[in-house]
C-alpha cells in the first residue's frame, strides 16, 4: 500500500470516530459514502419521475393531431425541461450515486477521498432542480429552445432561461466536485494488490467518466455564461445582428455534448461488465481490451462533435472528417459488444432480473448504435436532422443504455444495500413489461422520422397519426410499469422476501460481496487483506498463481 493510501485510511478512521448523527442531521451533514450514495439515488429517481411525467404530458399531446392539452409555448417548455432534467437531474446523479455507494466497497476503501466535498456535491443538486421547476412559473415561462439551448431562441427567452443557466452552473459544479472525488478515490485508495489493470470494470468506467466530466463540464459552463452575457451585458458572442455567430454556440455546446453522451453511457458499460460475468459464471472476456475500448471511446468522443451539425453547412472536408471519426467509434464499441457476447458464450447462464436487464441493455444499445451509424453518414444525416428518427436513436441509446443498466444495477446491488432479497417474480415482470412497452414507444419513431415528421412540434399532419397513437400508448404503459420497480424496491427495503446473504450471487467475486448484507455503516476501516484481494482477482482471471 502506498503512503498516501495509509494516510487516507487513517484520516477516515479519525473522522469515523466522530460520526453518529441521527435523524435529518444524518442526511444533511452526511459524509458517509453510503448515505450520500442513497441521497443521490433517491434524488435521481425523483427527477426521473418528474422528467417522466413531462414526457407523458408530451405524449398525451401527440396522441392525435391538433392541440389537446397544451399551447405550443408550454409544449416546447415541457420538451426542453424533460431533456435537461433527464440528462442532468436523473441519469448523471444516478451514476454518481452508484459510484459513491459501490466504489469504496469494490476497491477496499473506507470512504470516498473527500467526504465533506462529497456532501457539498450532492447538496448543490436540490437547489438546481428547484430553479428548473420554478422557471415554469416565472414570466415568459421555462426555456423552450430544446435542451441544447441554441441561440437565438435562448437569447430571446424570458427570465426562465436565466434560472436554467444558474441551474446548469450548479449541476456542473456538483459534477466536477463528484468527479474529483472519484478520480482521487480510484487512484489513491485501492486495496493492496489491486493495480489499475486489476480493478473492477465499473471502477474503470467511473474513472474515465470522471476525467471526461472534468474536461467538458467547464466548456458547457463557459457556453451558458456567454449566453448570459449576451442576454444581459451587451456582448455579441452569438448575436448575428451584433457580428456574433449562433453556430459558434453549437460548436461549443457539442464539444461538451458528445462526450456527455458517453458520460451517460460508459458507467452503464461498467455495470453490464459486472453483471454479465456474475450470471454467466465466467470471467469477463477480454478484460484488457475492454479497458482500452473504454479509453478509446472517451478519446474519440472529443473528435466527433460536428456530426450533430452537418445541416448547418460545414465544408465538405469537415463533413468527411467528422463522418469517418464517428464511424471509427463503432470499432471500440463493437469490441465491447463482442466481449459481452463472448463472456456469455458457453457460460452457465441463469436469468435473474439483473441479468435480464443487462442482456436487454446489450440488445437495445446495439440497435441504438446501428441507428447512430446511419446518422453518421452526412448525406443521410442532413435528411434526418431534427426528425423523429433522431429522437428514436438517442432514446434507444440513453433510455435503453442508461436506464436499463441502472435498473440492472439496482436489482444486482439491492441485497447488499438493504440486507434483503427483492421479489424475483416482480423484478422479471418489471423487465418484460419495460422491454415490450419501451419498444412499442420508441421503435415507431424510426418510421415517423423516415416519413419526415419533425420533432418538437405539438401538432402534426394526419398521416402521422397511427404511429403517434401507438407511441403514446406505449409511453403510458412504460411509465406505469415503473411503479412495479418502485414497489419492489420499497418492499425490499422493508423486508423483501427474506434476508440476503453476504454473497447472494454465486458468480460474484468482487470485494463488495466480502462484507455483510446490509453493508455496515463503516466498511474497510482497515484495508482488506492482500490474500483476500488476490482470491477475488484469481476468480476473475485477473491474477494467476505464478504472479
């Protein structure tokens, strides 16, 4: 163990001697990584419900042509807030919550490196969420230019736009603080014997995601600050009338925005890479190539931003460069999908709920990846820009990718968190219900887009009615199905179907399964024994007897 690791362990032992707040102070002043992880997870689920209700409002309006419930202005505000809340309020905090809960347990660390900063990074989120919700009720309403906040609409919007900009600043600050914590924890607090190329894939994907966030969150903060000064302080960064360029915003936004897609996808890769080997009862196939694939995807994500902007009139050379760079990402992504399939190949597979969600992730994410390849071809993308084909593509990547992996992770680690087993039958019902109605909701959107239906409109011509009605019915059924998940989680916390053993999954070999269920409030106050670490590594084929 390094000197820095020993120092951090001693600091945490000293800190824990003074712990023990109860009631609301336990949560407000929380410095324990499990408490903060729990706060993150419940916050993200609350935001998921809020964003989901907005999505249902959108689908209710689109059930049939004509204006049913909302005026166009409010409809556009709902689509904008739905995107911002789902990306920044639901998915990103959920992965940070998982990292908080699981990284110290998986790495053999007593806590996250900076416990008090961890507390701050969470408590910045509720005020940001409040600003976004309040923006609906101020004069002019919430931002209505889409989650990408393109000028000139975002410059002309009312004060709701200012609230959204401040909310994004808070959310970005929280993400940077959380990322610094993750990087420091992973690099300095691993158990003895656990080198970088022997740590769990979820730790690797969390580490790379944290680096991505530290790199691009300030870029978004800069872009929205320039918007703010254009709105109130007479600058002309994006105002064409003053000599500025609205397309400049798109370049800056998507330099942040495309790595952001992988910020939401890479942790999902890590989760699936933990679940598939466990229920295949085989080590992860091609561990090292998986690590290189994750790093390659992260690096390439900085070189593809303009594929979101083919329609703005880029030079042909630039279109070709970004087209081929985008296609290149299919290579490391293909390596990952190949390795997941090879992991399952000839494994002793069983199909508990986490495994079902992991397999569902692989299938749906692959469909989303293929539609992304179609969009990477510049001449096709120019035809498809701002149609429902794009909506279908990114929901297959993000809903299927992030949400299914998060459901899988919850079922996988819920016994460790609560100390009880969840209802397996209800979990499987939740999976099949979500799988069917997700596809009923989003697959018809491919056809709507190919037929030319633009997105972000509250009304549409008659020929789009049938597919829109099917998608709306699917959305309401998909939303209803999430009540099964909520009921299953709450009933598990209250006792479930029985007590969970320390290791409920036969094929799990990472360190978190070596502590009791539920995980004690303080774990790994002393670093785990090196022999214990090596035993787990050997089971994962990451350590061999001759080493």
